[in-house]
C-alpha cells in the first residue's frame, strides 16, 4: 500500500492508509493501546484493539517505546475530540526500529539539557510548531517581494569590510588576507538596487555579540530590501505592508501551530497597516514621563523599547534618531542634520526591534566626509563610493531580523528556539 501522511488523512476518511511515523507517546489499558503518532506533518492517535488485530501486530504495538520508528496501517475515522480532527483504527504495526532510552522524556528538562539535545528536541510538538511557523514566515516574505516587483539578489558572506561598525565583526582568514563574515548585505544591495531597481536579499548574517540576551544570536537570518528612487516615507509604507502580510499569512496558514504554542491570537489579528510612528524626540519625552529619563543623544536599550511598545497595540516606528550614534550611511534630515531619516520598527509585547532601516546618503561629498569621520577610508570600500559617482539617486532600504520576527509571532521568551540550531555565546554544539 502507498504511504500517506498524517496531514493528508482528511482525504481518506473511511479508508485504509499506511503511514511512516514515530511513536511520540503511548497509553494502554489492558485490551486497548493508544499510540500517539507523529510523522512531521502532524500528530494522530492510533487505537489498537487487542481483539481486532493479529497477535503479532498487538505484540509489536506493545513493545513500542518513545521515538520508535514504524509503519502503521489503519482506517481513518473522524474524531471531533482530537486536536487533528481524526483518529486511526489500527489494523497493522510494522516496527522499523525500537528506540531505547530516548533522552527527552515527557518530564521537565532544563534549558541547557534541551539545548545539548537540540537535534532531538526539534521533534517535540512545540519545537515542530515553531519550525512550521518559521517556514511559513519565510514563504510569506518571499511571496511579498516576488509579487511586488523585487528581484532576489545574494550578497557575499565573506567580506573585506564592515557595514554595521567593527565591534562585533566575526573575523576569519581569507588565505593571506583578513576577512569577516557578513554583518549585513546592505552595501552590496545598494549596488544591486542601482542595477535592478528593487531588490531583496535573504541570507545568514553574523555578529560576534559578546552579550547574552534573549534577543541576540551570533548567526541569524536577515531580509534586506533596497529600493532605488524610494524615500524615507515610502520606505516605512513598504515595511508596514510587508510586516502585516507576514503576520496575516501566519494566522491564515498556521492556526493549529499557534494553538500548540498557546499564542494570544487577538494580539496578532491587530497587526494591520498603517503602524503608528513616533520620533526619537517624542520617545524621549514619553520615557521621561514614565520615569525613564535619558539624555538626548543616547541610544535606547531593551527596557526603553519595551516601555515605548507598551503604549501601542501594533508595531511602532521610532523615527529620526540622532545622527551621532546611527550608521555612517544614513541620510541626515535636510532641515535638521543632527537627526537621520531612519526608523527602527519595535514589535509589541516587549519583543523589541525587528527592523532597522533608513534612507541612504546619496550625496558623494557628504558620504566621503562620513568615511573620513568614521575612518573607513580604506581600499575595501572604494567600490561603494563609486555608486555615488556614477548616477547617484535617492534610495532606501531596511533589514528585518528573521529570528526576532519568529520569536514575536510565536510568542517565545528567547530567540534560541526560533532557529533549528542556534549559535549563541558559548554554544556551537550541536
Ligand atoms: O539594525 P540592524 O543592525 O540593521 C542593519 O544591519 C542594516 N544594514 C539593515 C539594512 O538597512 N539593510 O539589523 C537589522 C535587524 C535588527 O532590527 C534585528 O531584527 C536583527 O537584524 N538583528 C539581530 N537578530 C538576532 N541576533 C542579533 N545579534 C541581531 N542583530 C540584529
Ligand atoms: Mg538596529
């Protein structure tokens, strides 16, 4: 008999099916065994009744241990009480391998223990739900750009220079030269935008962050669109459309997984464009009112972002940060050059910054001046200055952090669960 999947049993009600699966859990009451089966596409309960199966099938079912692999055959029945809506009346069991001493039992384990067993932890219903939602988010991201006139462009991963400052550069050797793993593909995406108009990249980025926080990974995935002839205002409009599209597509396609994660759906249903905007100055005033005074010119930390987000039920843009602590490439506001045409998008519920973006400096003289100020005048950036020399145009872009987006949409405490194999300070295994 051909194999089917748990996802597809709905097309086979009343019929016999055969499924390749693992035993997730088991209960038995003498004459009946209830097998909780999983195959990656979902979970289903298989009911084995002693009087209705052969002796051999009963014996094999009885032997099954947690994470044993098997083929099960049975008849699909509708079962309103089960989360999947279906149940399997088992007629046959063929064990592939009996698993013994599976390290992750239904009891509680510590985080370090689970992280050491990440390769197995991924099989749990919760971790599976997160990975399914991550995959849906990626699908929604690609769909948004592919249907809105963007070309996918891949910037390099090994680079001779930094984009976001030198403090967390990941150093490596490139034969005899020094090289760095990319912190951001932005500078290359600016070149691509001058060639293709609207472009986006989707790839891994690396930051040797020495801090342990619930929002930082050493290796994370970033989506970086860059758009020629787009100014600061339009940049924000693209971002709010894009982020709303992602959230709504997860609501549409991952309802079961959101239930598994016990996510509060009303919080996500709310996420529709437009998003509120406040300036850095207004944010400073708001923080002062709440007793979190900060001198003008200082950057916000996680507690400040969380406080600001509390006042909105959607993601909020904080715009026009001081030029002094933002990246060298951001365009100053023409009538007030001490702030830049930039925005960070802060997710609700304390998830912090998910997007950093800006309009870029298009004036060659000003860019050259910034290079001197930031002491970036070396050979590695010569090509970047060329972009302002040969037909410079106004342009803007942004970077969305995939893992922070997954953490927010799934409602997770820590980014370590948002990526299959997280790279953290002190963790390179497994
Ligand atoms: O704000 P960032 O540093 O912006 C840039 O890199 C720009 N060059 C992007 C651009 O305009 N093309 O990073 C962008 C986003 C952050 O908002 C955050 O979501 C995520 O990347 N991010 C991290 N996520 C996980 N772990 C880290 N260590 C991260 N650092 C940044
Ligand atoms: Mg940022």
